């Protein structure tokens, strides 16, 4: 069983704003907007549904004394599927979620913390930055290809979000504007 915790900044995120400006102005990428947050994937290695108590213990452990989530600045909630297409995004486009992790995203210290504080049955923990790129294309395959080109740095003029020598980037979901047809496909 896997549980995904989404952590994002309340209000305006300066890193997301800077990234959007860099993509548009420096790389000339056709990006309508950028969102950024952390995605924590907890793996229990067992099948079944998540108990509400388990989710609450893990969330409380993340927020304890601002250890991983600063509740004064951040919000955190559990995802059961990719987030919907944002209401503030331009109509007729796609939102592509790109999960960028240092290495494979493993964090032994955080895994030990969550086992001690939240749940001893936790078998694995991966974490990384989840970038959401709002792209003006309604074609999910074209949006996916464009996001892949934007994500991985190949030279000064191509790619921005992930260094292929030290990071792993994967397309986590493509969410199409519901006004344009299909909802999402991972």
C-alpha cells in the first residue's frame, strides 16, 4: 500500500514564480504557469486501504515541531489521485506533474523518523519536488513530450528542473482541462 502526502506553500511560492519566469524568459518555453510542492510517498508493502489513524499519525509526525512541514507556511494533505486541473489555469490546456527526486528519492533519516513517530510498519519512503507545469496544449501526449523536454537539463538552453547526473525525473500525471475531454492519465 502506498500513501502520497502533498506539501505545498500557502499563498505565493517564490520558487515556482522564479521557475515560471526562467522557463518563459530564458528557455522560451511555452508555459502558462508553474506550481511546486513536495510529494512524499510512504510504502507499507502490504495491500489494503489506509486507516485514517495511520494517515493522521504520519501527518502529525511530519508536522511535529516543523520537522518536515512548517504548518505556519505550508499545507499538507493526502492525495488519492492526481490533483485536478486548476481553475485558475488557462482553459484548453494540460497540467503535467513532474516528480523530481535526488537520486531515487530515498531518505533513510526521514524513514527512521516516520517509523519511530508514525508507523513501524513503514517499509519505504521516497520524497521529491513535484512540479506542475501548465501547458497550453490540450493534447496529453504533446503536453507530456513538452514537459519531458523542459524537465531534464541537457545544456544551458534546454531543460531546467532536473540534473540527470544526480536526480531522477518522472512524469507523474498529465491532467487535461476537463472542458477539453478526458480527465487524466498517469
